[in-house]
C-alpha cells in the first residue's frame, strides 16, 4: 500500500519537467482537466484526455506503483453499473471520467509538494474550504490503509466466489459497511489529534 510519506517524497525529490513547473500552472491545468471531464460527453474525447494524462504520468518519471492509486475510485464508480441498466457506453463513459479525474489528481500530488498546492488554493478559496480539502487529502490515505485491511479480512472469509453468489454478496456488503464506518472513525480520530496539537480550523503557510 502506498504511504502518504512516500508520495510526499516523490513530489519533492523527483526532478522532471512537471516537478519544476509552477504549482499555479499545474493547478490551472488540473482545473481545465476537471472542466473537460464535466463538459465532454463523448467517449472518444475522454479517451483522448486520458491518453494525454497517461503520457504525462510516465514522462514525469513517477513510479508505476503510484499509478495504481488512480484505480481506487473505480470501486465507487462500480455503483453506476447497477443504475445504468448495464449499458456498456454509459459504464465506459463514467469509468473514463473517473479515471481522468483520479489520474489528474494523483499526477498533481505526485509532482507538487502538498504545502505548495494548499498555499496556492488558500489565496483564491475560502480558508474553510481549503481546510476541508486538506483533511480530505489526508483522510484518503487513512481510507486506503483501512481498505487494505478490509480486503484481507474479506479474503479470509471467502471473498467473492461465483459458485456462492449470495454469500459473496453478503461478504462484500459487510466489507463495504465496515470500510465506511472505520473510515469515519479514523477520520474523527485524526481530526481530534490535530486539535490536541493546536489546530484551529485554519492552515497557515510559510511564504517563500
């Protein structure tokens, strides 16, 4: 499992052209990616956008194991399969929108130290909103650790077996509920620990 400290290390120590690019330009670029994800309604356009992000990811010489972080949001996108009446085009459209967004975010975090990101955002967004984004960013890695433990527990209990679909569905439902509850609990503990260390619902940045 990718640790938060490792991602921070990659963002600081790597020296590719994307790492040297201004954080402001990269955040503007990410904003355009998000705008394209919302605006583009055809599959070919999303595939083209994903191809650009995919190429940038490897041009930035980011370790391949970090690339696998981009697939985790697909777990939640699977829910759209059931509301789409299993229409292949709609499913692919949602999946590529999710992949474009997650790849862009991971690319930004892997090439830009997070203090620089939140420092730029703090100049244009309300402090409460930036604080919420910061807590979300830290919580994602807590959730990934819990997901790994839940995945192991699910495997030990039989996991998903095509021969026993009903039992497998029960196992997956229990695991998903456990993941949500443990994630909320871990996030609350993180926030409480920050309060004990003097956190006042606002993040302060040192000007370079």
